[in-house]
C-alpha cells in the first residue's frame, strides 16, 4: 500500500494506524471543547491554508480569517500544538527498497521543523550514521517504533519529532507528523 495523498494519510492516522500522531479534531466545535490549549489548523487536502500555535480562545477568529482567504471550513482539521521548548530532535527519514536510509534532521527549537528542514541549517545522514543518530537521540521505544515504520512504509517519507513529554493519540514522546509517498 502507498499513501498517495494527504487526505489518505489523515484517514489512516485518525484510525490510529500510523503510530502516535497528533490528536486531531474534525471541527472547530470539537476542538474548542477538548482539553487541548493550542492548535495547528490546516486543510486535510494540503495546500497553503495553515495556522500554527492558535490558542483555543482564538479558534473562531482564526477560522473566519482563513475562510476569508479561501479556505474551505469543511476541509479544516485541528491538531494539538506541540511546544517547541520541549523539542529534542525532528526530521524526515526514509528507508528505500534497497535498505538505504536517508535522514534529514534538526535540533533547532527556534523555527518550525518544516522551515528548518527546507533551509541550509538542516543536517543530513545516511545508512549507519542515520541509524546511529536515531539510536543516540530517541528513547528505546521510539527508536523501535521508527525502525518498524520505516520497514512497513518503504519509500515513504516519515516526518517525526521527539519531545521530552508524552502527547499524541497514544501519549508517547515520539510524534509522527506525516507518512507520505507523494
């Protein structure tokens, strides 16, 4: 099976099939009654409609602004926001069919992981060095989980981050932000 679009990813993730993903709500109303204090709002189909670190009390105003800029309110999803001052390591990792591993990673807490990985500040490693970095910085359970995901989702990019506190659907420190082959 291949994950060929963001909507398919969200469908699998919402069923708990892609390990510990962010807790996500399908409507502003559901998000506003959750115990989550801050959110990421984005479209389930991808695109430029994204807002980070939105306080629960600002959900209404933020959604109105996004809709005014062309977002479809029916396509918006609301995920828990992760506090970057608790960030340890994050990045993208992929295992190819020939077992080659490619890791792009950062320790930078100042910027979003997405921004850092797209910049010259991102670090890269391959094969044994990539595995050694994951082994050194991930706790044992998180390391086993990421290796298992790479084996199941060959040729898929696995976007991840490790935090120093448990969160997400299964209350673990390793968060899988996305698994994609598109």
